């Protein structure tokens, strides 16, 4: 029995069809606008379909803002640490660490854990009244212009301080 071989014109038709589809796809992809052409994403962000995908701890249309900027400012309110008094607490961004803030009056640092929360890792705190150096840790948050800060003594859990302030600057 003789093997049936495809006709040469079938090979040519298949090759022509593949070439035609390839050219069509190439032309079609060339007609699609590049939505990221004029988009400038900052701080290592990637542009996908015309939108910047921000790396951790950055936000904004072009990822131009640090999330820590949400916390910065001066906050006025009651401070309770062995006694109650009204203070103004200033929060600044860390120049070195993108997800860190400085609680300047307390000489403490906070590490952002979410878009509106931070932890105060274990560190030394100088008591404002006695001058004693205490080891503390705590946390805080900011929401609609209100800053909450809580920390306590690591070796002395009875030492508890809190601050609740409203942004003034």
C-alpha cells in the first residue's frame, strides 16, 4: 500500500497562513497606544496600563509621596505619663528609613506597620519629669487628623504613657 503524502500546495498554504497571521498580529500590536509612554512613575514604581504601581510605603498618582507624610505635623492634646498635661507633639519623617517616623518631643521612633498605624519598637525613653531612662515599647495610629500614641515600660509594665492629639500644623 502506498503512503499518502500531503500535496505541496498544502505546505505552501499553511506557511502562507502562518505568515499572514504573524504580520496581522504585528500590525495590530503596533496600533495599540502605549499608555505608559508619557507616565512618570517615581520611587521605583512600575507603570502598568497607564497606572503607577507603587512600592511599599509610597502612594500618590505617580508614587511621589511617602506614606509617612500622613503622620507628619504638630499635634496638640493631653499627654498622660504619671501626670496629665497638655503638650504639642511634633512628628517628622525619618530621612534615612522610608517607613519610620520620629516623635521628636519624646525622642522616640516609630516604624510604620500599615497605612495609618505604627509600632514603637523597644527603645530608651527619658522620663520628662524624673529624667530617669526607661526601656519602653508601644504603638500608635493617625486617623482624620488625630494622633494616638501609647507606650509602656518593658521592665516596669506599670509605667504607662499615652497621648491623644489633633493636628494643628
